[in-house]
C-alpha cells in the first residue's frame, strides 16, 4: 500500500510517498481502506517539529482522521467487516495512507449520504466546532466575529452562528475566501485589503462574541471590537503568535474567556461530540466545504495550507 512517510523534520518535501506492507489487524482492531484522510494546519507544525508541540517519533505516517471501508478485522471486531466508517485516530496517526489500523471501539458508522471527505471534515474539525459553539452559546441577539472564516473550522462556525440567527462578520484573506464568507451569509472583511481595520471597526461595531483561531494582529483587532462583557472563544494561533492565549486575556480583561480547547473532553464526551458533528452534517445543518488533493500530493497539500491557499477542510484522497 502507498503511505506518506516522514523520516525527518522539515519542509513539505520531507513527506515522501512510500510502498509499505498492508498492516494486519490484531485483536479488537480493524484495517480501514482509506477513502479520505484529513489534513490540519497543525500537521504542518508537527511536520516541522515546531515547539510547543512535542516532536513526533520518526519515521511516522501523519494523519489523524480517516473515512473508508473496513477491509480486514481482527478477533472480536468481525462485526465491522465491509462497513463504511469514519474515525479519529487520536495521536496514533497513520491516516495519510491507503490503509490504516484502527481500534474498533473508536469507529463510527459513516452516515448514509455523507461523502467520505465530508465525514472526515466532521470527525475532527466538526467535533471541535461543536465544542467551541457549546461554549459560545450564540443567540439571535449576538454579533459574532469569526477569523479565518473560510477555513476548515471557521466556515463551520460561521454556518452555525448564522443558523442561531446571529449577525456574523467573517474575516479572511483574499477575494476567493471572502466570496465564500459572503455565500455563508456573513459580512466579509478581507484582511489583505490595507483598509481592513477601518472596515472592521464599522461592520464589527458592538460585537458580542469573538471566535478566533488566528491571534496576532488580527486576533487583537477583533478583540478590540468586543463590547465590555462580551465572550471571546480563543482556540488557536494560526498567525504563529504562540503567546496568544495569554495576550488575548491581557488585552481584554473586561470580557469572558470560555476555556476554548484548554479543557479538552475525552472518552464518552468526545465521542458524543463526534456523533453530533456527523449528525449535523448528515442532516444538512452544517455543510463542510472541502479542498481535496491526491494522497500522493500530501506535500502540496501542506504547502497550500501553509501558504494560506486553501478554503474549507483539506483532505487527501488515495
Ligand atoms: N480543525 C480543528 O479541529 C482544530 C482543533 C484545534 C485547534 N484548531 C485551531 O483552529 C484554527 C483553525 O484551524 P483549521 O483547522 O480550521 O485551519 P484553517 O483555518 O483551515 O487553516 C488555514 C487558514 O489559517 C489562516 N491563517 C492565518 N494566519 C496564517 C498563517 N500565518 N499561516 C497559515 N495560515 C494562516 C489562513 O486563512 P486566512 O488567509 O483567511 O487567514 C489559512 O487559510 C487553527 O489555529 C488551529 O490550530 C483547529
């Protein structure tokens, strides 16, 4: 089988397509024939070996989310044979491959009508979106500012906030992304336009909620728009500003900061979020947009993410 193997830390070129023997499932395990594998911006940080993330053991096959079909089952897991599934692999990884071993207990049946790429978008990014939305408690009375609003997570957050009846301002880089923000029913702000801070001050006036995974200059600008007493859910620092979680709280001591991802659920709670995320997409209430690359072009997918050229969730298709 083809797998994308990383033998050293570095640029996208360290992701090498290699032939590897098909893995054999042990007790309680299945082998999934992969139809779509998820890629995260954070996978690029793992690939570079960037702190503060603990370095992966090398060699490794990256990828923590897959959808596909069970093509072999170990003792005790035979009930899954031939079923269409979707699964978050946790830190085990191995998703950037044609086949991957999975503990049967972590599998979800892929809902009928939900394409593998869409299911992959929901099992990780969708579950995170629901966790953050539960904390934000958005209603029709809110004005919500979302950064990187055309991204994997951002586009889901915009949709959910619009469904709750809120007014939403979506910030993104460039006309292709802002067109997507507009299509999702939000007011766009293009932060490649030098006049964007003034534009934000007008359209983001009196915001009550901030949902931010970018931080840095952009995160600071949206926080400054927040009304005293507002809620700021801060969940990432795509800008590279590693101190962002602390800085954000110092910038706005007068607003509420729900925990974001600082209190990550585990076990049944996490699994419940995964089930809800899949159900939201199966019912059409959340529609993940996907940018797909062939598996063999995993390095190009990483490059595109790092160069901010993707919209929606990035997936690899074997
Ligand atoms: N997806 C998840 O499950 C998950 C889980 C935990 C944490 N997070 C965090 O949530 C944030 C969004 O995650 P995502 O998976 O949905 O990613 P994403 O938004 O699809 O990531 C790519 C986008 O990030 C934005 N970005 C801003 N500054 C950037 C920079 N310096 N370099 C590269 N990209 C930059 C770009 O959009 P613009 O050009 O529009 O700015 C880019 O297209 C990230 O901080 C991530 O670490 C995500």
